[in-house]
């Protein structure tokens, strides 16, 4: 099923994101994770794409296809372009089509400073154009957006103007970068709608439940940290059980507030941890 049809049928759409394990030997344990995640009755699961863009050892297509076939859950395969040639991109698109994948998230990918990038595609909108050109209506296209602005853009307004290129290139659904301050999301939504962006926008939420995520995810995300969040971190930074519980509850509160404000969808960054995803889902299922 094409994802926009799900947004037409229900609100909020509830989706999960997973990433392919680095080692092939861990692939089976990912499917155990998916079997557990299926308990949350997600409307779709999205599978990220390795940042290097190397298609030879990329498992996104295979994983997304297997989830759809074996668990009957709709999937979205992510695809990045900044490190790929046009031929690589065309090869991946035809793999997606052969595997019956119907939804692709078109992404630029991060640019590692000093790294030699291919520059055949400079932005996600150029990838979206290529997907449409190659696949016609076969593949539905999703894209990323940034409630607090992308780190390379001069301002939130210029980032939103650039976002319109994606919509023009055929992106039908947007999913946000993680954020911890709902008021930033509401402000972004107002501005995006004001700029004429009408496609459904799912809010990306990541529960922070481990101290290691504070440095890796929280600091790198550039997301603003409201007082409640920093108070939680200082209270539980060295108390693993306490942080697990408080982080889960924070995400539940954030999501309940978003749903009460009429959000189109919730996209949970699971970090491949089914226990956290299930706990969060249990805390919001009455609203789904
Ligand atoms: P773009 O849309 O190209 O935007 C990048 C910057 O360029 C922005 O500052 C924007 O304002 C500007 N811009 C956009 N279009 C134009 C234009 N036409 N002209 C001039 N400026 C423009 N990374 C991965 O490697 N793999 C993944 O699977 C993955 N999944 C993600 C999923 C989500 C929901 C999100 C939010 C991010 C994901 N990322 C992933 C990270 C993403 O690749 C990076 O955030 C990257 O830096 C930007 O990607 P983009 O597609 O938003 O780029």
C-alpha cells in the first residue's frame, strides 16, 4: 500500500523506524526485534539506509521486503544520494521495484567534512525527481524535515522554502527529525502550512533511555532541550533504571500532547529496542 493512503484513512498514523545491523550475522536478531515490534501494530516500518551509500553491501531493500512479506507490515525503504552515482540510484530503484517495495524515503545523506562526495545529486529533491522519472507512479516518495531547521540552513524559514523543492519533486509525506520540545514542532507546523506545504507531517520521537544516547544523540541532534528534559537528564544521568523509566515517560507525555494537538502521525525512532517501543506504545495506545 502506498503510505499517503494510510494518512487518508486514519489519524494519527503510527510508524516505527529501525536500522539494518552492521554485521550480517545480526540480521536474524533484527527479525526477532521486528516480530516483537509487530505487537505495537505499526501502520508502517521504515528501514534506514547506510550513510556511506555503498550499494554492494546494503541490506535496506532486503530487510524492508522481508518485513512486508513475512509480517504483513507496510514498509518504507530509505535511500540516500550524496555518495551515489546515478547508476547506483537507478540500480537501487530497480531492486526496490523487483522486491515489491512501494514506498521510498528520498534523502540526501550527511556530508562528512573532508570526504570526497560524488555530487551527482546535491539535494534530496534531485533524488526524488530521479525516483519519479525512473519509476513513474510505482514508488511513493517520502522526505525528511527539520522542526528546528536543518543544521546547514541559515534559518528555519529558508529551510522551509527549500523543503518546498521536495514537495515539488513529488514527496507526498514528511517525517521530522527528532525533537524534545513540542512547541518547536507546533511553530514549524504553522510556518510550513503557512508556506503552502499541505502534505501529512509525522512527528519523529526518540525516547532517550540510556546515558550513552545523551552524548551521541541528544548533543548531535542539535534539538533544543526544554527545562523538563534537562532536569530529567541531570536527575537520572547516573541511574540507568531511573533514566530508562523517566525517558520512556517523557516520550509518552510528548506523544500524548502531540496527538491531543491533532498531529498527522507519530514516527518512533526505536533504535532497534522493542522493549522501549512497546512501553511507549502501551502508554499511548488508547489515543491511537
Ligand atoms: P536536503 O533536503 O537535501 O537538505 C539538506 C540541506 O540543503 C538543508 O539545509 C536544506 O535547507 C538545503 N536544501 C534542500 N534542497 C535544496 C535545494 N534544492 N537548493 C538549495 N538548498 C537546498 N541519513 C542517512 O544516511 N540514512 C537514512 O536512512 C536517514 N534517514 C533519515 C530519516 C529522517 C526522518 C531524517 C529527518 C533524517 C534522516 N537521515 C538519514 C539524515 C539525513 O540524511 C541528513 O539530515 C542530511 O543532512 C539531510 O538530508 P535531507 O534529505 O533532508 O537533505
